[in-house]
C-alpha cells in the first residue's frame, strides 16, 4: 500500500518511518527543506505537494502531521484541488475537532474521503507504537485499517474507531486535557518534596520508587524519574510551560456542556502562570513534556 506523510517533524517523521519499516511504500514531504532533504529517512521525500501526489501509482492516501489551525486547513484546501475522487486524507495532528468537521465537509464535497486520527505517543511512538483514536466513515477506516494496525501498539491493533467525523480529534482533545491535570499534580507534589529542605529528599530515588507498586505509577512518573536521575535539579529546563491548545479547547467544551473540570482548568491556569515565576514544578512539567514529546519549551 502506498501512503504519503505531510509534515516530517518529531512525530510525523516517526509515523512515516514506522510505516516504511512495515512494508508500506512511503513518500514524505515537509515545507522545511532542511527536514525534507535529510538523508536520515528510509523513504523517498519530495519538494512539494504536487510532486508528492504524482508519486502514487494507486489510490492516494495522504497522512497530515502539520500544526493545527491554518496550516492544516490550508493544506487540506490545496489537497482537495489536486487529489482524485476516492482518495483519502488522514489528519493525524492535533486539530480542533470543529475544524476537522469542516475539513471533512470540504473534502467530501469533492468526493475525497476524510479521516481524523487523534495520535498520542510522542517521540516514543516509533518504538512503542501510537495510541490512535479514529473518526470518520467506518467503511473507509476498515479499508485502510492496515495503516492503523502498523502504527498502533501491540495491545490495540488498528487503534480505536470512535465514531463520525471529528470524534477522533475530540477524544484526543479530552485526553490531552487529562494529561495536563495529571502532569500538574505530579509537578506540584514533587515541588513540595523539593522544598522540604530539612529532609534532604532525593527526588530521583522517590520517583523511581513510585514507578512500581504505587497507586500513582504511570508512564509520566517513569519519564520524570529518568529525567531526575540524569539531572536532579533540572537545571537545563525552563520553568515556563507552553500549552499546545487542546487544554484550552477542553475548557471551552466543559463550559459549553456545563461540566465542571476544576483540576484541568487549574492545570491550564498554572501553565499561564509559569510565564511569571521560576518554579520547580514548572521545570518538572517542562522536563516531562520534553521526555514524551521532544518539546523544548
């Protein structure tokens, strides 16, 4: 099966590589020439979308991994002009679900199939597989399920089809809101321990101890434990913590549905507040974001 990946950054490059290693014929494109021209990929790359589309000898399947909002929307607009009826666009990025519904309608008006895929796993996806939540027409999902099977974890072959267009990104949005709250709790707890100077507590040892047998054991604990072992004071990390949008969208959805989410809301507020103070919990959050997603801010 042929597939093209547009956007070869931290996750897009790994998705393309994982598909290539699973015997898919993969073509890649990134608007950053320094990325698309690298010799580190095992698949063929091109210089523009038109060339990319023309590489196919069969039905075109285009997987998008570009930033949400205008970059994704404009890419979809261009693709629907150069693809053929029956071709497929898969948006695997962190798009706002209402944008996804709109992009699906634009694609379908040209008889181009549109699938949305919430993609979690960060920079570890190539090794461990990705967690995928998929929305769109189920018939199309089943036709290309081999793609999702190649990318997903061994426990979730084919990912999880969750429903109609937009639902895959909706579930991923809430997933990321939960992620914010979990990370904030870990960061706050470790900061309290760090401030208790009279005990001279070793955070690397404590977090390592929590990795097994603890009620709070998790992949996030694993990641921060590894970071603290390498760098107990996290001196190379900024206390300023960025947010990628999904948390804000989760808050908006909670207001629309009248569902209280005080923990998630507080975690987003603290990310805003991190711009104004040099906190250790902020460094913990930045270290976790770097560990799972390769984020540098």
